[in-house]
């Protein structure tokens, strides 16, 4: 869909999808323009991967659950593919999947910025983030910054008491 050679049109195209992402949210955009990335080398088509940086810059006030249900499984599958291709000396493929994983994780701040469903979604995501803090050292700083952002935003809203109860285990 996005394969133009004209820089002006490419910029207009990106601006259009940036506005759509801000107005409609990532779920609506990806429902109509799927990424076609699953972590399965035979199925993956990276032609839509240009959407990831556009989304990263424009996600706000959306459902954290969408990150958990849509992007997290893709990130996990792509990470596994990156590891397996690295082991089989397919370095270029491994780097491609590593880049996709990094781009997916770079979306998390936008999902944490004014998440509309913190009370419902954070508990499930918190478990996954805790496991990743333990197992993936390269993600630790990003995860800690993102959860700090959720806590900071929550302190300014009614979600603070929910997060405090969650943290205290009550």
C-alpha cells in the first residue's frame, strides 16, 4: 500500500495515517490496514511495517488491552523467530525480526499515555512485564519507564487507588 517513490506523496500518506491513528486509534487503523506480521517467516510480509513508527508517534488515550492482545503476541512470536534465525546463522532475518520487536515495544509508551482501561488491563500486563523484567535485560529500562508513566498518570486520576491496591496485593 505504501511503496511510492515520490517523497511528497509519502509524507502526505504518513501524515494522513498519523491523523487517523490519533483520531480513530490504533485498533481501528489496524483493523483496516493489518500489519501482516505474525512472527511466522512463511506468512510475514513487512510491507506494512511502516505503520509501526507512525503509530508510535501518534498513539494516545487508547486501550492498553489492545497492546496486550494484538501487539504482545506478535512481539513474542517475532522474538522467538529472531532467536531461531540467529541460531541458524540467518543474521539478516534475525535483525529484521529484532527491529520489529523493538518497534513494537516502542509503542508501549503511547498506550500508557492516558490509557483508558488501566483498571481492567494493567493487572494482566503487569504480570507479563514482571516476567520480562526478569528474563529480558534489554527491555528493563523501557518497561520501568513505561510503568512509571502509568503510575504518574494514575496518581492524577482515580486509577491511583486501584494501582496502589494492586501494588500492595489487596
